């Protein structure tokens, strides 16, 4: 071999040490500063310089919300099919196969039962890396089952949204999920079981048009993109310039569409206090 690896770096045949730095630094899209990746992770993937909240996956969500990162996953056996034999730039079946390999999940949501500061809760956390967190038949069915489980066991439910909206590859089957989940939430409301919706970056399309905005309490992370159509589409439709910060969580809070914007480090405590109040009121 021309060189061999050591824990602190690499050594070539000339004896010069070459330290590998790939993947150790991250550039913040907010302040454009370079951040040591370990510092970013220790700060819950929030930029320590400007406070920008980086996107995190569903497993990281569960780890941050549920005590000791311990939880029971349920309904993880559901698998998407290709009812329309859909093909755009590539076959939908191929996209599903790739998404499963990349994410290690069978679809774009994880249902988990665990404890949040000692209180039993059900959490449905969406996975944006799985075809943009889009809502197809499996996502709709999984979230509906989580809501029904919450109703049967009278356990508060938290849905963490991270999605581009409905999954167009499944056509009207995807759109049906909006009505199905919304109907389940209406039954949950009638049963007086608390539902907290956490909206993260991004929460758009059919998810925003249904369950993401139907919480007893709708909370968003700072700077999250939240809306139905994208800003560019809206500008092209109305032929007007949109106001600064349009469709960001702070704008929606100011205009009455959200109940709170909560930084990531405070989210677990905020939800705990909210559930204490909601359970007593129920």
C-alpha cells in the first residue's frame, strides 16, 4: 500500500501526515458561517451563531422528544404499492426502492409509543428524505392508525410534519388521505384526546391543508416553510410580490395561523406543559 490510515489522519510514503476533514464542517444557509459538525449536533442541529434550525430526520425527532430515546414502533410493516404504474423521469417503483434503501424505512413516517417527561404519548414523525415526506396511502393509513390508537388508549398524540404534500404518483389515492386523517382527527376531538401538531421545515401541500393545521395546539419551529402552494407559484398566479417572510412560521404566527413558534431546545418542555394543561382540561 502507498499509505495507511491512522485514527488521527493518514500517512503517505513520504511521512507527511494528511488529516481528512471531509464531512467535519457544515456551512449554515442562514448566516453562511462554517460550523464544526460536532458542535452543530450537540446544539440539536441548530446553528449556534444565527439560530437556524437545520432539518433533522424522523429518528432524531423521536430521540429528542421521547425519554431516553426509548420507544415502541408500531405499524411499521405497511408498504406502498404502485397502483397507477406511475412513471415520470423514472418509475415510481424504482423511487420507492431507492427511498427505502436510503432511509432504512418502508415509508415516510414512523409511529412510536413512548414517554415524554414521564407521560405516555404517541408520536407520528414524518421523514422528509423519503420522497420528500410525501403523503401516500401508507403515510395516510399509518397516521390514521396512530390517531385511532390514541383514541382507544386515551393517549395524547403528537404529529411532527415534514412534507412536500400529497404523493402525486398515487393520484387520487393520495388525496383521499387528507379526508381520512381529518375524519379520524374529528373523532379524536370528540373523544377529547389531546392532539399537538408540530410543523417543521417544510410543511406544505396537502399535509398543511389537512392534519398539520388541525391540532388542538399548532406549534412550529423557527423559520419553517409552511403553506399550500410554494411562494413562486403564488407570485406567478397573483402577479404580485409577496411580503417579506411570507409562509415562514413567524409570519404565520403574526397572522393567527399558529399558536406558537418554539425553538428546538425548548420544544419538549413546551409540549410537556401544554399536555399537562390539556389533559386536566379534558
